[in-house]
């Protein structure tokens, strides 16, 4: 909103909706930011036909390790349904890096209870 957006839709399906609304109000963005308390898959935008798609989607979809919250499907749904063809998605890429390690002491400690 501070960057000059005419309209912002905050989509939140968790119990954080109340706090989110309070923060928006405390910062004076009630007229710009609308809170939508539902999963994005259930969202029906109150947009008219001339403004039926958004310019930007910003999402914290990855959780930790990029996989924990499994929100990628929801972000792809939002992208396909609501983002303009020339729109931007942030973040738009992610990388998972793996490395081989040998930690026999940690392994022994972790699986000791099995023996």
C-alpha cells in the first residue's frame, strides 16, 4: 500500500485475520487494504469486469525448508486465476540445496532409543 497500490487484497485463512485487520487499521490503510478471511481457492474478488485480475501477488508460501506448509498449490491457483498475464509473482523462484554428510555420533544419539 505504501508503494502506491490503488487496492490491496490480503488473503488469510488462519486466525491471524483479526490481528491483520488491526495492523492495517493502525497504519491507516483501511481504505486500500481489504482482508479476505478464506483460503485463496474460495476467494471471490469484489472486482468489476474491467479490473478482474491483479498486477502483483506477494506470498509467503514456502514455510521453512520450502516444503513445510505445502502452500505452493494455493499460490499456483492464485496465479492462474487472478494474476494478469504481465503480472508479477513474488517470490518467483526457490532453490533447495542438499549436501551429503556423515554424522555417526548424531545418528547414534538420534536412533539410540530404537535399540
